[in-house]
C-alpha cells in the first residue's frame, strides 16, 4: 500500500496563557483542515530549553499562525525580547509569511 504525503504542520505562536482558548480554537480549525497543529504547551519534555524547542518548531513546521493579544510575553533571563517575539521572527525568517490573529489592539510590555 502506498503511503500518503505526511500532513502539513502548523506552528501556533503567540502568548500562551492570555490566548489559551483562542490558540485551542485555531488548533481545532487546523486539525479539521487536515493540518497538524504544533503548540508550545503540548511540547514533550526534552533536553533542550523550551525556547530552543519553540524556535526549532517555528523553523521546521510548514507554516506558522500567530495568535496575539495585549500581553507581550515572557522575556527569558539573558534575552532582550519575549519568546513570542523570537518565534515570530524565526517564522518570518523561514516562511516569509506569517498569518497573525490579533485578538485585541496594543501590547503591554512587562515593566
């Protein structure tokens, strides 16, 4: 029996806690379209840091979908920008196009 082409994989980027329900809805829609959603919150335990895993997924997936709201996201120690911004930048570098859903206007950077 011939094996079919593997499904497309979509990395869902953006703030996790603030946009959890929206991210889950996007994942459900993608699944319904036969696209495998990849979310940071579903990441397996791994030797690499969560940031490294997310950046790898943003680069390896076939497409990226950003879900953003008012929060900027967490800035890991030693970094200058949030993980969400790192993911966004990596997806733009690789895919050149990022589908983004902005839930509310404006971003609040942590003080």
